[in-house]
């Protein structure tokens, strides 16, 4: 396959080398509205450029990778799908439900692969809960909590300034629940259910930096933090937090608890535990799974005197994968590349490339991604209305007969 990147910002730098290394990828291209940026990428990664997105779509590439500002993902994906291109998109899928609906319809009608780069699906806690849920270990699902905690001071200011020029604050004030997939995606993928109703409350920002507030951004959004209660299709309940002003840095995206009628999972800082009812149902069996879910580098440094402080500053989160992650299924060419986010970008790239080459649906396909994204858009609507309970539309399952990649082997 041949793939063209749209957006030569900071985030794409971790993905261009992986697509170049993948044995099923032939050529990689780049385009950006700023000529200097695309030329910098061309020189750094030895790839070719297109002068515009339209010119890229007129070429013989078969796939597009979208790495632009978040609110532009939907329109660009629609344009690419209409041009007959497969699409890999950074999250979120889109900021409008009508755009999400059109992406799903185009993927189905044209038989094209659409996938979002949602990392939470591949994170250790989600993998563990999803696996045990499918095995029936939890019994009936009851309740779970997940969150994406990313303070503006931890890199977001620089990201938005780099991509938004003089209007960067207008973009930076995007409602947190318009970027909901790191929390809701983890919950949906682990429970195997989708959201039916939501009620959400927002924290009105008090920082005074001119990012959040009526008239401050494109969405008149006053909330820097939003908390949603989600009623799921399997009868359980979830809580999702999307916070941008929060005094925590470690593990920005994770499931903190997951409860069923027979078992439970909990994470607290460096510890992961699984408790399961015994054969009689009267006692619980306790199992520490920290060494299975923590990154290998974290466990190697557990005895260091400054271990806890380093954990609190997120030092170990992105430096290595965790044992529960099946890195053996990845191409050998990826082994030297870490790529951050515990190596999850390697899984994302591999699944998309294999999906395109064998016409199988990957994890985070259009239908999965819609279920990660739409509840957040409705949740923000609820927050604006003071926590009103609102029905969440569901766009359904993928078409029958479209095979899925195996989530463990990627085949």
C-alpha cells in the first residue's frame, strides 16, 4: 500500500517511521498547509510531498493518514473516503454527529477501511478487562470508571501554539468531551457494550488564561473538565472523566476500576489487583497483576529510591510496553522503534496496514469509533444543559460478512 499523511505537526513524527518500516507499505507521502513543514518532513524521513490535500487525493495512493487539528478530522476523512481512499485518523473521529454518520455510511457503501488511532483499546488495563470479560470471569458487568487526565500545563499549550498560530486559544478551548475516546473508548472496548444515555457535568474554568469560557473559543465552551455518567447497553453504568485542569500527570489514560457480579479489577498508582469469587461464591481470591500490566521499565525500577516520584511524573508510562501486550505479533522491523505510548502506535499501524491489505475490519473501525465518540458529543450537550439526561444515538454494528482482524494476532 501507499499512504499519504495530512498534517506535518509534532504527533505524526512518531507514525511516519513506522509506516515506512512496515513490510506491507511501499511509499509514504506528506502534505501540509505550511510548505516549510512538509519539506522538513521530506528531508527528515526521506519521503515525498504533495503540495495540497486535493493533489494527494488525485494521486494513486490508496490510503490517507490524518494528523491535523482535531476539529478538522471529520471533513478531511469524508473527503478522502469519497475519493476512494482508506483512512487512518488520529482521534477524535469528528466533532459533529452528522460527520460521523457520513463516515460510517461511506465506509460501508464503498467497502473502505476507516480506523481511528485510539490508544486506549491497546492499553494494559483495557486488554485485561476485555479479555476477562469475554471469558466470563467478571460475571455480569456492573460498573467501571475510566479517565483521560491531561493538564494544559503538561504539553498542551505547546501543541496548540505550534498548530494554531495566533488563533491557538480558539482551538485549545475545545470541549473536553469532544475528545472523549481515551476514556469512553476504553470503557466501550472493555465492556463490549455501547452507551445508551448520558448525564454530564462540567467544571467552569478558573485559570484566566483565555482558553476556556464563553466567547473565548470556537465552541463558546466554558468547561476545562467534564464528568459523564454513562448508561450502557448491557445494563451496567460507567463514569468517564475528561479533564484539562487537574493536578496529576501519571497515566493520563486508564481504567481505574471495573466491577462485575463475580469479580473486580482496580488500579491505584503502581498497583493492579484482580479479585474473583471462589467456587462457593462466599470468598474472594486475590491476585496482584501489577507485573503483568505495568510497563517493563517501571517494574525494573521499582526498587529505586525516587521510584514513586518518577511514577508521579509519568516517566515510565511511555518508555516500554507491558507483558500483557502481545508484541510478538508485530513485524520484526518494528522492534527498534519505541514510538511512545507504551509502543501502542506499533499496534495501530500494524492493524491498519493489515486491515487494508486483507480487507478485514481492524479494532477502532468506523463503527467502534462512532461508539467511542458520539457519547462525548452528547455528554457536552448535557453539561451545557446542567446535567440533563440525554439519549445517545447508536449507529449499529459493522455490515454482516465483513471479517474482523483477530485482536490478539492481528491476522
